[in-house]
C-alpha cells in the first residue's frame, strides 16, 4: 500500500528532526541525485558529460535540487541551475558553485526566457525544484512562464523534486501550468496530490525516499497495491458452502438495456460469488441465463446487492428505457438493505448502487452502501442535494466532491474515472490501475458486479464495520484494472472479457502455500 500524508503532517514530522539537527535535506538530495544517476545511466552510455538542468525556486525544494546538482556535478555531470526567484537556497547554491555547476539567474534577465528554455529542453534530465510542499496556489511569475514555454516544446526527461511544482499538494488539483514529470522523487512519504486526480497524471513513476520521518497521524490518502488485494480476497475454507460465500442480488438491466444485467451478473459469478440471483424482467433474466447458466432467477435472500446498472431513471429529459418494475425492485432492495423499519434484520446488507440506482436513493444512506457514479452522475447526485456543480467541476476536484457526496449521502462513494477515488468513513483511497482502454461501455457494470461479490463475501463484517466498505471498493477497482491488463494485453478490451479475466487474476494474486 502507498500511503500519503498532508503537507502539514509532513512538516510536523520534520520539525523535531530538524530541531535535533538531523540532516534531512542532505538525505533527500542524496537520494534524489542517486536516482538521477540511475536514470542517466539508463538513458545514455556515460554519466560524465551528461547535461542536467535544475529549475530552482525560492524555497527548500530548490535547495534539494541545488544540493542534488552539486552531487551530480562532482560525478562529472554538466549541471546548470536556472533561478527564477530573487531568493534561492544559499547553502545549496554555494554547494553547486563549489562543485563546478553553472548558475543562470533568469530572474535577472527574464528576456532570456526563450533561449534558456531551449537549453533546458536539450538537457538529458531536468529537475523540477520550483516548488514543493510550500506551494500556495498555481505557479506564478517567471516560474509559470518557464513551465509554459517548456510545456510547448520538445520534452526532456523530467524528474520532479518532491512533487511536480504547482499541483495542489493536498487535493491533487492542477490550478495552473505544471511540468509533467517522468518521475517524481518524493521525500519522507507520498503527498495526497501525487495519488489524486487530476495531478496524479503529471507524476510519472513515483519513488518514495525514506528520510527517517515518523508519521504518526493517519494517512490522508491510500492506494492499494496488488499484494494488498491478494491478502484481502475472500478465499473459501472447508466449512464454506455457497450461502456462506455470499449470494449477490443483481437488480440491473431493462428490456432496453439487457446487456448491463448480463455484465453485472457475469462479473459477480466470475469474482467468486457463492450464488448470483438476478432480479428483473423475465426476458432480461433469460438473456442473463443464456450467458451464465449459474445464475438463478428465483427470489430469496442475498448477502449484498448490485443495483442500478442499466436501469435508467431519467429525470426530465432521458426517459428512454424506463422500467417502473425495475425501479420498484431496486427501491425495495435499497430499503431492506438500509435496514429501514419493518425490514427483517437479516436483510440489512451492503449494496452497490450504480447508474440509475443513484437516482432512486433516499436522501441519506448507510455507509455500507457503496455508490459508484462517474463524474457526470456524481454531479447530478450532488445537484439533487443542493450543490451547484457540473461534471467539469467534479473532474477538476474529484476528491473534494467525492468527500462532499459522502457527507451528504452518508454512503461510501466510489467515483469512477481515470483514477478511481473512494471516499469512505475513515479515509480516502485513490486507485490508478488502468489506462483509458478500460473506459468502454459496460466496464462500469462489470465493476458493480465484482464489487457486489466482494461485499457479499464479507457482508456481516461490512455492515458491522462499515469503514471496511471503502477498502473493499478500492480493492475491487484495483482488481478491475488488473483484469483489464490480463484481458486486453495492453490494448482494447470488451467489458465481458474484463469479467472473464477476473478468475486468473485472483489466482495469481493469492498468497502461495
Ligand atoms: N523542511 C526540511 O528540512 C525539508 C524539506 N524538504 C524540501 O523542502 C520543500 C519545502 O520547502 P519550503 O517550505 O521552503 O517550500 P517550497 O515548496 O520550496 O516553496 C516555498 C517558496 O515558494 C514560493 N511560492 C509559494 N507558492 C508559490 C507559487 N504558487 N508560485 C511561485 N512561488 C511560490 C514561496 O514564496 P512566497 O509565496 O512565500 O513569497 C516560498 O519562497 C519540500 O517540498 C522538500 O522538497 C526536503 O529537503 C526534506 C527536508
Ligand atoms: N480515462 C480512463 N482511464 C482508465 N479508466 C477509466 C477511464 N475512464 C473511465 N475509466 C473506468 O472505466 C469504467 C467506466 O465505467 P462507467 O462510466 O460506469 O461505464 P459503463 O456505464 O458504460 O459501464 C470505470 O471503472 C472507470 O473508472
Ligand atoms: K518540485
């Protein structure tokens, strides 16, 4: 698992060490220089004579870049520091000069911007040390101008120092120009903005360097890795039978959108549900059975629901494909699963609420409900609860709006997108496990089905400790991405094939022995 701490928590952890004279910047810059040497060796035959440009801002982030530049200069690298602010880290500057590095004081001659940017672009590696955790708002002034010019030209290999300068350190926003990094070397711990969209797309490969910080607070954002999923995946034991493994109830699809039912039910079967009950129009049930004869269509108890995929509700405009029967079935399931008065207690179970199901929710829901909107659906859900927000605003600040939806609805919120953000009761997760090939019609229905199976397998645990829903949802997003990799082999894939790849991915992930 990768864990990320806020800028304030990182500073609080640094303070006692700095007070005790622990050389944090030396540790950080040495690790940075070592990584740059590795990158240089991978990219050219000899380190000696390689060209490295340092983009240096006014603070300690620039200091890291300057000290790393000094190490590199001593290894025979031709290092040029480009200063963009009146101030620059004095000790770092002295170290670089002493090691034979060159200094280009761009702030003293801003008219040289074009020429300097051209030189920077011809470097073997560029270190972005403009801003670190001291960033406030978008890059300003000459730093912003330089990044804009560099962005427009040919791209050298960029290593971001601590983080790509100008991203929202704690919220992953991209309020202005940012130089996209090929690698980010971050110190002490990852920062939330490195994991959260949209900034996460500017980070490149993430290297976390241990500089000895003791971070005591809870991490602000977590990202699960495959081994975490392997450890958490429900593995049946000798005493299990299909009911203990969990029955998933699927209320999905209509005669207009039968495919969603087929995809969600297939995915639940493939993810290892003990049994899948399809609840819906008989003709859709037949379509499901034609693909997955394991599914049953008889009514009965379930341990979790997957509701709403392919069940449009269509407020106002999109009325096509409405099916009042499906709305009624979904509403009944939602009420029972929430434990509304009058429902048998054993019917209080987790529920995945997808697509049209989001329009059928009561104003508030229990935290063992996992809502799975994409940005447009989240914006609509928020508008219905009084927020003035459009899809674009959700895309610009996904974590803010996912958390807001969690507050307003009470449910766990899994916001789909190129990075999936999960806002849960005791924390936030961000999963970036597949490229845009995964964005294919029906892929969200598969996610809903897999998540239904996961929640059914841990039904009582999730209702008893609803904070677990977020972790289960994140693990499912990761599994979804891995299944794409397996099914698509790096290229396009059909949604049903993603479901089909789940068993092999699970088998690979489970601990051996
Ligand atoms: N503490 C330690 O020992 C360790 C710290 N470490 C390193 O220090 C980094 C944090 O350093 P930091 O606190 O000096 O802040 P930093 O990010 O360099 O920027 C502050 C400067 O930027 C300016 N500025 C702000 N916003 C701006 C904007 N939008 N556009 C333009 N300028 C802007 C701001 O100017 P002001 O707004 O105050 O005028 C101020 O001068 C951290 O990320 C890590 O790399 C490691 O070495 C490990 C040990
Ligand atoms: N740019 C992207 N990169 C990677 N994954 C994406 C991207 N866009 C969407 N996805 C993923 O693709 C799936 C699409 O789900 P959804 O929008 O509900 O589609 P559908 O309703 O057609 O099934 C989600 O899991 C989402 O996280
Ligand atoms: K930086």
